């Protein structure tokens, strides 16, 4: 089930971009800066926490995720790229991490480790200096 991003949570701005486009980049604002207000998404607490971790420096203190797309020569392509990257980020935030279950070595494994240590110790003990007394 894909997560629907409400339009009112998004704000787009087009900027002058570096990168492909030749002299066109000096004239036309093709880069897309997409801002998404995370609080308007209505995420579950686990998804919000994970989104915060995944977004890293792309999330502002005000709770906005800022994604800048400037890989393409047209506004529309950069706009689609920014939206796709945001959707991917939110989808990855909804994947629950499996809880780690602590395990202990069994009694047999502990005994085997001690026996192996004793065996190595006896081998090393036999490497001492030989006395002819």
C-alpha cells in the first residue's frame, strides 16, 4: 500500500541550477526545491522517527524535509525526480525494523570453548624449555 502525500503538505520552488543545460541554465530556473511539512503527513510515531533518521540533514528544525533536484534539464523532470525521491524516503520510513532478540551461548557451547582453551593451553605448556635434571 503506497503512502499518499497530500498536496497541502508540499511546497515547490524553482531555482537556477548548475549542471546539464548549457547556457540555458543561466536563463531558466530548472532546479526544483521541494519542501514537505512532515507534521501534515500524519505519520505513525515509528515512521516519523525513522523518517527523521533517514532524512538526516535534509530535515529542518521546523519539521520540513527539503529535497533539491537538479539532475535534469527541464523543470518537469526535476519536479518528478524530487517527488519520487520524497515518496521513496517516506516509503522506506514505513518499513519496520525487526526487533533484535538477544541470545546467549548454550551450556554445551561454553563447555566446548573452555575445553578448547585448555587444549591450546596444554599445547603451549609443552613448548617450555627442556630441563635435563
